[in-house]
């Protein structure tokens, strides 16, 4: 599915494809794929690719984002979270994040929870070539292959 515009999600939603090889959502390097700001959204069995935004979350932005059995590749954010930007939770299971970039922080994902509760749950995830400007980060992850991953930290605002 080649998108000409961002899909706005205005309620809690699970989007399920047939498989990561047959269900492909593609932004053509021109648009963010899904805007679920302040919403809970889940993606299963699909590929999310070539999303782009000047803001945060090249493929997806939301409050609580779940990615399962999904390939997330080639997305870019001018802000943070090259592929996924969330404000409460990010859950990633049995998925591949590759070639996602961000200009400020969170090459593949950014959980924007500075000074707020939030968490990332990762199981059986492969993370490749996630790049962002700034400080290097060493995440503690279980059953994860992570390569070329860096991101700056949070700055407390007064």
C-alpha cells in the first residue's frame, strides 16, 4: 500500500496484516505512515517502510505503540524516533528494525518519557543500523541483536 498521505488513528486500534512479506505499508520517503498521537496502536504481521516526517516518528507516532512480527525499515524523522516515537509505551516483539534514522535522537525508536513514567518492552527483536545524532547509548535488552545504535539522552526542561 503506497501512501500519499499520513493515516490518522483517532481511537485504540490494532492493524493486522497477512505477513511481513505480503502486507507492506510504504510512505515512499514522503509521508509518515501513521499518526496515533495520544492513542494506543498495534501493528502485527506487516512491513512499515519508507515513512518520513520533519517531526518525530517516521513510521509511527503514538502514546502506546506495539510492533509484533513486523519489519520496520528505511524510515526517517527530522526530529526523534526514526521509525517509532511514543510518549508512554513501546512494545516490540519478534520484529526487525533496520535502516531507520533520526536527526536528533532515537535512530529506530524513541520513548519520549523524560521525567514521566514509561517503558520499553523488547522480546526477540533484531535492530540494525539505527542512527541518530548525539550521545551514544548502551541499552540493556534481552534476546536482541543491536548494531550501530546511538541516541542522545533526555534534557530536563526548567
